């Protein structure tokens, strides 16, 4: 963390909530730009050499040609039309507090989510929409929006448990936390508390996610350091895009994300006997079934560069390791063996 930058707490969780892992592909929203930032692979030096093709403009608006559908679903989208522009309740708040500038707008794609998990994401977005953060106060996602349980309308989604993806009530809430985090970063507001996932997520680059889990004490919090209230607007767009905007009075400095991959670890393969896991999965040619596709682990160094009237400021966000998740194959009846190691250790975390 460079001197003079906002304090950013990065507590690295090994078992945290996930919003799903199987990407789908509806069209990207119109008028959307690129997130900004570059991803590089292991290099001798500690800093990335490659830069993004275009730096984002103030408030998260991005220059240059927009990315393709596949890329935007994986990386999120900065800029574009802000949330709340057509919402009478949000417009009333903007008029009340004299807020005219969308300081940061960010979108993520949730086509990977089941119907129930998509419902969790949309419910959380509705509860986030119209939240007001007075000057000097800290916004707590858990404090304002939790708990994420059946009594408050949440259904089943998916979460991380060690190196596994398992069912969980409230799964999907972390995607809202991640989208809000990116909007807050674009808006230039200081982050007070943020936790990263233990496994990779499909809707953002490694190093740009955030997770929440009430019973584990994991929250996402940011401070409004402006002299006026800010308003959060959030909505769900056609094609399963989640959008969050921070409204204020002035455009923040430009923001450019940078990531460098320091190491990778392949997904282990685990073969389990027939009947040892719930039925399902994808049939394979040899008669076995693929229960989980697995995903690699990754160690990534992330930082952002802010450029404004006061010059450029590089803010180091540290190094985080995402553990690999096993590729699980259920053998045909009569076969034996669990040869890839047992499940990882972790505690369930509510989303």
C-alpha cells in the first residue's frame, strides 16, 4: 500500500462464498466499456509490463473498442449508462441531495447462476438500490443488507467450502459485494474492509473480487469521505447483468487496474467410487461421470493506478492465492479408488 492511499484491509479467506462457476453467454449490455487493467503471466520483475489498451475515464467511463462477449462476462464492465437513471425513488434521492454525477458504474454477468441463485442476486440488488451513505460514515454490506437467510427471502445458491463448491442458502450475494466493490473503487471512495474468495470466480479477473459471510465475520465496508451524502443505485439488466452505480457531485480520478500472475497450480484430479457422491454430472465415454470440472489455483499481485489533477498514484493491493478446486470423476460401478486426495478443509460460509 503506498503512503497516503486509503486503508484497505485484505483478509484472505480460505473458505468463502461463491456465486456459481459455470459461465453462460447472453449478449453484453449496450454502451458498455472495458474495465481497464492488464493481466500478465509470471515475469522476472515484480511489476506487470503490459498495459491495458485504454485507460478508463473519470467515473469509470472507458475509452477504446469494447471487449467481446466472452471477455466482458469474465472481467466485468466499467462505465455505460448508470443505474438509477430511470428509477423514480433514486431520482428523488439524487434531487434531494443534489447529486448529478455517476462517480463509478460497474457491471458483472451472472449467467452462470441457477434460477434460485439469480434470484438471490436480484433480491440483494433491490435491497442495495437507494442506500444513502452520509458524509463521514461507513457503509457495511452485512449491516445494511443482511442477514442472507430464508427468513429474509433468500434461496439456495452455491458457496466455497475449502476447495469445493457446495449448496448454500444465500449463494450469490458475494457477486453483489464484488460489483459494489468495483463501483466503489471507480468512485474513489476508501475501502475499509474487503475479503477475497478462496477460489477463482467466473465474473471478474483474479484480484478484483470481494466476499461477505456474516457468521464468519467477513464484511465489505467503505467510507464516504466526501462532504455530502452519496447514493448507491443497483439493478439487474436483461441478459443477467448486475449493475451498481455510486452517485455523487464530482468525477473522481481515472482508475486503471493491473494484475500480475505470479504462479499457477493445476486442478488435481480426484476419482471417487460410484455411489460415494450424489448422482448427476456429465457422462464420459468410459462410463464414468464428471461431477466437477475443477479449476486451477492462482497467485496474483494486484494494484491500481489513479490519475487525476494531482498526478498519478499507484496503490498496491497485495498478493492473494486462490487455491485449486479438484476435477472430480465418479467411476463406473465395480471400479474403486480415490486417488486425488480428499476434500479440502474449510468451514461453510453464508453468502
